[in-house]
């Protein structure tokens, strides 16, 4: 235990740098996953005939083992952070896409009827009714994607993208448990922290009226 | 009278099935017009064609003289109030935001005219201070639907469509909201198109009733006209026999008061007055200890001779008052009760005992009974 502490103190600058890389990789990948998946999810609710096909394709991406997916990137994009980010973003697509799609479809039909009857345009219906009410479901998808992406980011070191995976790989090569843990512990902590952070953000931006409704249901 | 909405040979087809068939319908301005009929008769479809939530297949619909095919559906709907059974308040918005929705849709801005919101809250009977900033989840169903009505009134539309707005509420709340809708429209004179499957509701709130069956208008008229002259067997059946002739099958025994206030003949006049004061009646039935009918007496009989302290009820009672036998059909005795000098007629058993008392009030009661029973069930 003392040994581990020594390694942690010793490697502190390394750990910080690797964590910074790790977070940056994850956040950029998450950003692109959201930018792609949310509009695509909304689009699918308008074109529901396509939904089965698109969700199917995205599910297939999800079933590819993450290390294999990173491997596929190398022939196309080479090594470094770009292929890693692309692979991570692809990996995070499914939960966000699926939750956006089902979240919007699950909005109470009578609210849409009321909105239409009062003269909402399609855009108003989306912005005023569907997105605010589907938001918590979409957010749950984003949380799942975040945890997954932070996990996959650990493997990004294999294709030279850096991050905490670097420390773990180095530790394995050096047969040095301390170094392995210097990468593994922060990676685990990051995933938990981000999940908690997003849970708090979710609660914070939930409109009061919906919080009340949840309390009543509970 | 001007027509707010006119249907000219309007049909609606879904695939091969004809839901509305060449319908002609005129909806007069400023009245509550109720479309009523069994489920599947096309009443909701008819209503939704007015704001183009459902497009007609053929024919013309004129709103305020203008063919709605020439109006942008979004603009058309913003100019027509809309209230639905599921209420449909947006749970993430405050009451004020819900009410102020149509102006927001128009301007694209969130800024609110709170004074206008408050005015509407007062109009539907809710205290603005208390409710303005609450959320729908904090309100009861009845209160929520009041907000639904306020929301529909926000942009001061001349026409309001209401699709079974009170059907999901409990009977007492429903009655209240019906009463208030009637009151509200005496003030506002909106053209209200109200859809329901409930004939009682229709009879209660309508200025005009439109009875529909299988996509056609069977009869249109004032509630009284419909009740007096049902156009055909379908309307008669839909009204129900009980509404048309509720009293035909009753016997006097069904209607009479079972325990009328009685007095023994030996009582003094002052005692009799005490009984009348206590029970709040103006007349008493005189019976002996065994319940044998002896006569009736009233305040006027007593006060006439009140000063004579030696008298008892036996001396002032009227013995030749009209009585009826238990088991008599009610229809035969209605004129007797109406003409009885004190407004009541004792009912006697075959051996001359008092069975009960028919009063004018009990007749009113029985005529209203079918309605009361339905409210309770």
C-alpha cells in the first residue's frame, strides 16, 4: 500500500497529464456522439420507417468489441487521437440515439394533440414540448454513453492516443503493479465522477414541474 | 342568427370506409352547440375537421364565412380555442406559462402579460396569487381542466372546440364545471362546439344539440325540441324512455313520504303548533295510536281558533280531505295533488290506516329522479 502511494506521488505529473488527455479524448468523443445522435434520433421519430434499420446498424457497431473497433480505425485513419475519438464517438452513439428516439416517442400523445390543436408548428412542438419532456431520457442515454466512452478511452492508448491507458500499458510492460494502478485507479474514479456529475446536472436542469410529478409518482 | 361554422356536403373517408357522409351542418354564433352520439358516430371527427386536425375528403367548411382550405392550418388553430378530455397541460411549464401559450406561439417570445393571465385565472374561478406560479402536477383534475379552459380563452378566439372536456372528471366536479361553462358563456358569448357521448351533459349545457349517428346528423335543435319531438327511434332510444316519460310506471307508494308528521287527536292546539315549528311543516295528519287515519289539520285551522284553550286537535281537524288508496298509479293522482288545498294528499291502506303522504315537492323529486340516479352511479 505504501509502495502504491509512493508510485502515485512519484508519478503525479504523469497521472495528471494522462488524466487530462483522457478527459479531453472522452469529452471530444462525447461531444461528437451527442451532435450526431440527438439530431439523428429526432430525425428518426419523423421517419419512423427508417428507425429499425438505423438503430440496427448502430447496434451492430456497439457489438463490435471495443479493441477491435479501435483496430478497424488504424487502416483508415492511422494512429493517434483522431481514430481513437472516432471509435469512441461511434461507441457512444447507440445509447444516446436510442434514448432520444424512444424518449421523444414516449411523450404523452395527448400533449402533442393539445399542442397541435393550439397551433404549434412542427418546430415549436419539438422545442416546446418534445425535447423538454424527453430530456431526462436523452440525458440518461448521455450518461450511459459517457461511462462507456471513458472506459473505451482506456484502450485508446493501444492506437497511440494517450490517456490513462498509457500508464496501464506501461505498467504491464514493466510488470509494475504500482504503475498499472496509477492508471487504473484514476480511470475508474473518472468514470464514477463523471456519472455523478451528470446525475447532478440532470437533476439541476429538470424543470420544477417535472420534479414534482416524479415525486408524486414515487 | 349568423352562423359561425358551416359544413357544406362534407365527407370524410378513411380508405374505403365513409366516416362522415355528405354532412350539412350550421353552427350558430355565440351558442353552446353539443355534438352528441354513441362512440364511432363521427362527432369527434366532425369537430376536428373544424380546425383541420383532420382534413375533410370532400365538401367545404366555412369558419366565419371563410373556406378553411384557404387558411394556413397553424394560423387557423391559433384562432380557435381547443380543450381536450386528457386536458393536456404541459407538465414542465407553470400554470401562467400554460395559459399564455398561444401568444408565445405567435410571437416566439416567452415574455408574458401577467395581467391577462390573472384575468383569465379569475374568470375560471382560481386565485391568481395562489395558482399563477404553480405546476399542473400540484392541481386536481378539476382545477387542471379550468386551466385548460383558460388556456383556450387566452387569445380571445370567437370559437372554442371542446372534446369531451369533462368526461374524465368525477361527477361532482363535472357538474360544477358544466355550471361554470354555462355561466361563462352567458358572459362571453363564444361559439362553443362541445363533443360528448353523455346525453345528460348535452341536455344540461346545450343551446343547440346535434344528434349524430353513423356519420350523419339525425336531428338538430334546442334541448327542449329534442325531448319533445325526437326525430326517430334512434334519438328516442338515445334519450332513453325514462327521460321522455319518467313518471308513467310509478305508483303513489314509490313517491309518497313514508313517515309523514302526525298528531294524536287528543293533543292541544299549542302542542300541535310546537310540532309544526319543530318539523318545519304547515300541516299535520291526524291519526290515532294505531295509525288509523282521522283527518288532516293545518296552521290556518289552528290559528283560527287558537285562543280557545279548551279545544284539541280532534275539534279542528278536517275530515273530508281528499285521500288516495295505496297502490294507485301516480299518473291518476298528479292532478289531485296539484289541486289539493294544502298541497298534500294522505295515502291510506285498504283498512284505512295512514301509509304515507303525497306532497307537491315529492312529485318534483320523482320527475328529477332518473337524472339524480345517473349522477350517483
